[in-house]
């Protein structure tokens, strides 16, 4: 089964790249365009499950582009992304044919949750299982098992930490990034708490130098998880 597909139409190159990287880390198939004209051939070539449209695009703005797509019969889910938060702006977005509207700056976790909800409305499902190094991590059931079927008991925080490290594999992650993503931005936790949880994870996963995964300690920075191989069914 192919993963859900998303087209990002965003003129800010840094935002476009960051958003695409995060969505790909979640297992989505992602295409990008800087404006409506660049997005049109992509939309002619295939059907996307979800379009993420910036409102303030050069040339044709997101509202007009969305209205035109609806008039052409494009039925993909649409989420508008904009710095505008007035009620009239939200109404314009919905009247243009969008299903959701998120104001910038947005929190990544909220955006991913909304993307998942819209994808489910198309009949698809966000990727729910991460398979790595002889383990299977079922995100929906919040269960971690070995290839032989035996389950490994993790606390809620341990599970969320492992999922975050896997989704951002091969990246240097600071302790602050990990704390914000796993513990929450409003929770005050000693940064060294991350070290204790990483140590516990290694023990529960039975890590040795021969294991097919490694959680590298980056002195003065944080951690980076590396895998010999990883698949997302």
C-alpha cells in the first residue's frame, strides 16, 4: 500500500524544505512547489491526498488557487497555511474550498496531528508501524515487539522518545529539541533527564555493540540514532 501523498505549495524555501523533511520523516510521500504555476503540472500528473497551501503565494494567491482547483474538479483535502488569523481570513479559506486552516507560526506537533486527521478523511492512514533492527513499533497500539512477537514494555515517555528518535534518524538532535517534542514545550524538565531515558531504552532494547542500531551520544549537543536498515510498511 502506497503512503499518503502530500503536495506543499509554499514560496518560502526554508519553510518548504523543513515542512517536507518533517512530513517525509512521518512516512508521507511529499512533493513541493514554490507557487501555483509550479504546482499545476504536478497536479495534472497525479492525485494527491492532501494539499498544503500557503495563502500569500507570488502571483495567484492560495485562496484563488484553491477556488480554481475546486472548479476544475480537484477533490484533494486542502489545508491553508498563513500568518493571517482574522475571522474573515478563515472564512475566506473555507469558502475557497479548504478543509482546514492553520496560522503561522504553528507548532509542528499540531500540524502533524491535523495532517493525520485530514488524511484519514480521504480513507488513507498515516504510517502506523516502524520496523527497525529486528523490532516492530506499532504507533497506533503503542506497542513495541521483537521479530519473534515478544513485546517489550516501555513507559509512555520511553515510547515517545524512541518514536521521535526513529522518525528523525541520522539527525543530530539537541536535548532541547527532544524535550520539546517528547515532554512538551510547557513542561520544565532537567535536560539531563534525556540521558537517563536514553540509557533505559538501550537496556530494554538489549543494545550491544553488535546491534543493528546505535544511539550516539553527541557531547554537548544531544543524540543521533543510526540504523543499518529501516523500512516503513
